[in-house]
C-alpha cells in the first residue's frame, strides 16, 4: 500500500471521488478511523491495477473525530 498526504479533509474526499470515477475501487470511504489519532482523516481505494492506496490528512486545525 502507498499513502498520499492531502492538504485537508475536503481534498481527501475530492481525490477519492476522482479515483473512483477513473476506475478505482472503494476500499474505505473517507472518514476518521478510531485506531488512529483524533485528526487522522483517511480513505482507501484500489487502482485499476489492484494497488491499494491511502489518501489522508491529519491537519490539527480542522475538526477532529471528537469535535
């Protein structure tokens, strides 16, 4: 799996949607994950070749999981 850091949560959502529109498969909708910190916002997908990709943001200036 490879991970790409986005600037913000909205960019995670936009990139995830664009990847799905380009033929990727959803492996995890954008959102917070309990296993990670309160500001870790991530989505997962597979590209058309089957590679798993994570798109994440952990900006402490954005709303967090518990906000």
